[in-house]
C-alpha cells in the first residue's frame, strides 16, 4: 500500500502556526498546541462540507474503504524508507 504522504515533499516548520491564527509554534512544530485540529476541521468544512463528504470523496465509508483497518495495516506494516 502506497500513500500520498510518501510522495509529498518534506515540509519545514516556520515558527508560525500553520492554522493561520498568527501565533508562534514551538520549535520544530507546525502548529500551536491543538491548532492542527483547527486547521484540519476548517479545510474539511471548506473543501468538502463535512467529514462524511470528505470520507466519501476519498472512497471511505459504508460500502467503501475502511479508514480504521487501513490505518492499522499501515502502522503494522510501515512502508520501507528509501534513502538516496
């Protein structure tokens, strides 16, 4: 199983919270504490309308893929890391 995260470029924290609040993030963090969920919720609402629509847009939900099972499989069998 390969995911989009494996193909994404490496991101570097900037010291500013990425949710858009303008607060500082702690060293090495992208978000102020708890603000990752703020950003996640906002994007899901803005782009999909809600969590059910988000799940269906990605093939999850009743009759589709099972997010819980796929996450468990990923955690039990992480993809190998390629080093250049």
